[in-house]
C-alpha cells in the first residue's frame, strides 16, 4: 500500500483537527475571553467535544484558561506557530493559494498590488494548468477602475455616479462596455464580492476577480483568474468568481485581520432586503 500524498484530490478530513481549528478561529475573532458554551456554539461543535479540545489546546499553550472566570482566550503559543510568517513577503504567503486556485480552475492566477496612485501592479502570477494559456509580465500596470479588478475596486469606492463616469471615460478598453453596463457590473460586484470582464479589457480573454481589503475597507490587493475565451464554461467562470471571493475573504482575514462575517454582512446589505448574494455572468 502506497503512502498517502498531499496531492490526494479527495483527502479525508480529520474531524478532531477541523474542530480544533474552528475553536482557535472562534477565539481569535472573539472580543474577549469566552466560556465553553459560547465557544462551542460559535465553532459549531458539541460542548463536550469543545471542552476536551480546549483542555488539550490549553496544555499546549495555544489557549489560556482562567480558572476563576472559567473562560478561555487565545494563547501566546499561537505566536510560536506564526513566527516564521512574521515579516514574510505577502506575495510569497499568498502564492500557495494562487497555485491551488490555478490548479482547480485551470487558468492563470494574478496577484495585483493596489497603489495609492490608483494603479494596480502585477506582483505575482501562477499557472499550473496543462492547457494553452495566457501570460502577463510581472510589473504590468493598469488603472484601478478597469477590468474585473476595477469593477470590484469601483464597488468598494462607491463614488457618486458623476465621478464614476469621469473615471470610466478616462479608461482604455479593447472592446469597451457601455457606462450603463459597467455600472450594473459594479453593483453586482458590490453585492456578490467578485466581478467579470468577458473580452472587454482584452479581446479573447475572460477574467474573474475579487479584491482583498484591510479593516477600514480600503482595497489592498486584487486577485484575478484569466483564461482564453471559450476554455471555461459559463458555470465554470461563475465558480471561479465565487472561489476568488472566498480566497479574498480568507486573505483579508489572515493578513489584515478583517472579519469574514463583516464582509459577508456588507454583501447581504448591498443585495437589499430579501435578496441573497449569488453569482452571475457579467
């Protein structure tokens, strides 16, 4: 019998490990120490399971226990695990996520730095697909309001219509959308957390994108998936958009401390009463 590999497409999830991670995430996002019942509810595990895991995590100093208040808080031991990442280049930390997305969705993944001068600069790209693919050069620069990343950026900026029109009029596209179509795409990006550019920025290329933000909702990074037109079905492109949104949420939470729940709540508010965020072709 061969050894299991990390490349197993359907690995068995170890429940105890998954529960421990959920508990640690719950504690990390909590505003203060919590009792076992609250932690169990937030982490979605039973109270007895939560209690046993907390005792184990406490013994490893990953969790601090207050015996008088009977509460738990994230422990200093977590810093020991994160020390190798402190000061690391953000692009290097994100690259494994880009590689995963590229392999799963069979397209070029690009990471963009959003500058204060309203430009996006390509700082990393990954392609693991074994098909004919497009490529872009590191350091490529684009205006922040253009393309799929630009639609997400515009959604976060939430400019008055007249100001958005002025920014739109200054953009260059190979096959420009109408301003009304662009506005609808921006509204959809505000609702769904991702956007598409289907041959407008570059003819023959289909792009999905999402944006990473900091706690003040300032756009910091853009992530885009780029494929040659026709290589992905409409359903696959929509799945790519949703996957990019989820990865952007994860990166916003991991690198910048943004509450994933807050981002999801903001999208529900953008969707309006009785509406649920969903994907759609732009």
